[in-house]
C-alpha cells in the first residue's frame, strides 16, 4: 500500500482547517500542530469540556460541539458556524 506524502504547503498562516475529534487524542494533536503552524482551527467534537480545554490552550482554536453522527446537527453546522473565526492572537 502506498502512502501519500504530506505537504506542509497547505499549512499557510491565516488559512482555516476543520478538525474532527479535536477534544482529545490524535484530533487534538492535529489541531495543535496546525495551530502551531499559524493556521486557524475549527475543532469539532461531542466533548464540550474537552473542547474548552483545547480552546484555552490554543488561541487560534474555535470549539464547535457537534455529534457528526446526527445528520440534523451536521446540516446545521454551516449556517451556525460558517463565518466563525478564531479570536485575535494580537
């Protein structure tokens, strides 16, 4: 099985990434890595308390509580958070 190379080019400061499972584990690690590279991160998870912890640690992080297995909740994400931007880091 071939694996794709991961390029750092998409990690441009000022761009926005959406990370699912961002409250813990690999999702949290990915969110932190992207934020460390200057990206704004919208983190989605069902764990509201976990998202708050990540948001306190990462100034470029916007927490979004959502159960991605719930189609109605997912459908409502864009209208509710389509213009969500992380808080200023200056």
